[in-house]
C-alpha cells in the first residue's frame, strides 16, 4: 500500500484563529537574532531588553539595535493589547452602571406606586363614608343558607291506615 500525502492530523487546517484571545497573557515564540525567545509579551520585552544591554556592554551596536527593535515590537503589541483591554473594561463598567441605574429607577417607580397605594388605603380606612364603594350587581352575589333559610315544613295530619288482618291479606300460595 502507498503512503498517502495527507497528514495524519485532521484538525490543523480547521483551526480558527480567535481574535478575542488575551494577548497580554498569551505565550509567543519569538525568533530573534540569537534563537527563539518564548513567553508573554512582557517577558519577551524584558528578555530582549536584557540582551540589548548585554550586547551594548560588549560593544556590539548592531546586535544591541536589533534586540531593541524586537523589544519595541513586543512592547507596542503589549501597549495596544492593554489599551484594548482597558477599553473593554471601561465599556463593561459603563454597561454595569447603566444597568444599575435602570434597576434603581425601576425600584423608585415601584416604591412610588406602593406609597400611592398605601396613601389610598389609609385614606379609605380613615373615612369609610367618603371611600367609594364598589358596585355589586345581583348577578355577582352568591346565595348562602344564612340569607335564605330553608322553608319550614308544614305538618300533615297523620292518617292511620287500617291494619290488614290475616283474613284480608292475600296468601302467597293462593295462586
């Protein structure tokens, strides 16, 4: 069987770059003049600054300038990322403040409505004669036994039925 030209990893080409990643904490691999430098932008800036000082102390102005340019690149990346992060935080804080103000306004409205209801209720309790009575139609009323007592039964005179004697009673065997 022939080996295929496709790579084994199927996910490498399908990865999407997430632009919302936090660059301040992201780890970079920087290929500088003296090999790779790995770390966050702040760590890379410190490393290249240290390498630039060392190169300047050894008298290599070209290497020192190269290291300073690399450090400046990462310091600019860091500054832009920090500015974006500060803007996002300010936007988030503004949204929270707006939401808190909206909530406070709703609470004030509810409290005002409650105060008005309490004033109305206290006014009704203070002078029940002036308080408007709700109109009730007879269709809404429900009849209760207290309102309509059950009619009393008329007593009937008792009539006595004549007792049946054995002579008059039909015999079940007679048929």
